[in-house]
């Protein structure tokens, strides 16, 4: 080969490599759309503050401060949001949409994380997972919210469906909307229906505890079951669901109910004929709802259970009724939270 030929080939290779840069960047599947506050990425031991349209990579660790936010497009088929005081890991990410293995995995180490995802094609297998304190959660097309406070973790499905697998278990439970699952150490995970209005407040506030304007902020209902009458221990089959309702949780040995008890039950507000009400909790089993209503009545509250159908599924809501106005209903909600440890209470308008 002549010297001239070698120069021509070298120049051609250089041009090809130069042209490959933008093309390769265009194949990136996770692109920063926008950020605010302090939102950075740790990569190979270095802390990077990324500009819009920057590409994230497998192994990146996202972190935000108390004012930080970050939104990233995901393979042109959706996006993810990271809220304030959060830590989210990009555990696995394909190098391109045409890769043979498309499995994508995010981990939520702390804070708020939201996923909006639309599976690209029926013929394409694109598994998408979120890991939450060892819990493996598989996502289909839909909208999902996650939070990790350290002491508890929650996963919510607003649209679509998610499959939850607990650490060390091969049993998978399918969760359909609108619902959240709450995980705490040494307790049985519990699925709880959510009011669809909650999703609006979550999106606006980057807070899975947020509620709509007519609702009271709070976390999911505690896993502890209401006191149940003594019964023979139930034998749990190997194929039993991993997500327990409040009623099924009461059928297995559990730690004592540590929720606060009212010091002065007589101080509960007297019943009135008002039209305002509080929705205190929701259960998939009528017996569990009746137990909670009975506990509230024993504390002096005018409680009852009401049935409702959400997406074709029966739920039993425990409600306290008879408030003359919104102010008195809110005051009672605060008492229920502080005295009985109840949360996720929302107001019912007349």
C-alpha cells in the first residue's frame, strides 16, 4: 500500500469516527430534560452537574437536595422524575433501543421517584424494574410512584399494573390501580386502595404522601392489624399471596398493636346531623373494615363501614360521619391521627 493510500484510509476512518459521536449520543436512552435546585449525578466516583440533553449511563447515581428536581426522558417511550432529597440508581440500562437485551432497572435508595412508561411494541420484550429495599417491582405500561424514607417504602400504581416480588421469595403478586403497597421491616406488606385524586397532588408536590386539596396529607395506613377475636392459627399455603390485606394480616401471628390509644375516649366529638364526613381507611375485606369501625366506635367516634366498587373490585371504607362543617371534620381528623395513629384520612364533601 502506497503512502498516499494510507493517508486516504486514515482520513476516511477519522471522518467516520467523528460522525459516529452525535449518532452514538442520539442512541442514549436516558436523557435529562430538565432539572432545578441541586440535582447531580455521580459517575465513576466523580460528581457531575448535567446540562439538559445530557445522557445518563448504566451505573449512574442520581442525587438531589431539598430543592432538587430532575426529569429524564426514557427511550422516547416515557419519562422518570426524581423528587427532592432523593437518591436513585440507574442499575441497568441498554446501550441502545436495538440492543438484544433491553432490561432496564432503577433503584430507589431514598426519596420520591415517578415512572411513566409505555411499552414500545407488543413484539418487543422490554422489562422495566424498580427495586425498593430489596423488593423487585416489574412495571408494565402505566404510571407509578415510589418512595423510600428509610423506615418504610411504598409503591403506587395509578395506571397499568405492577408485579411485586419480596426479597427471597419466588411468589409474585399483581397490583392493579388505584392502589399503593406499603413495606416495613418485620411486617407483612399491605395493599391499600387510593383515591384517584391523590395522583394529582403527588405529581405537583413530588410527594407520595401528598393529597388533593380536599384531603389531609398523611402516609399509608399502618400495617398493624386491628385487634381480632382469638382464633385458631391459620395455616398459610405456600402459594399464598405475598401482599396481605388487613383482614389476612390479622389471621397470622403479628406483633402487638403499638398504635396510640386515646387517653380520654370521652373527649371524642359528639355525633351530629352534619353532612361532612371523613374516610378513615379502606379494606378489601368487610370483616377488617367492621373491626376498625368497632374500634373507632369504642373510642367515641360515629364510625361505620361503606362498600364501594373501584375498577371492578369491592372495597370497604371506614367512615366517620355527621360533621356540621369542614373545620370540625378536619379537627377530628387531627385527633384521629394523634390519638389512634390513623393516616391517609380524606374529607368527604356533602
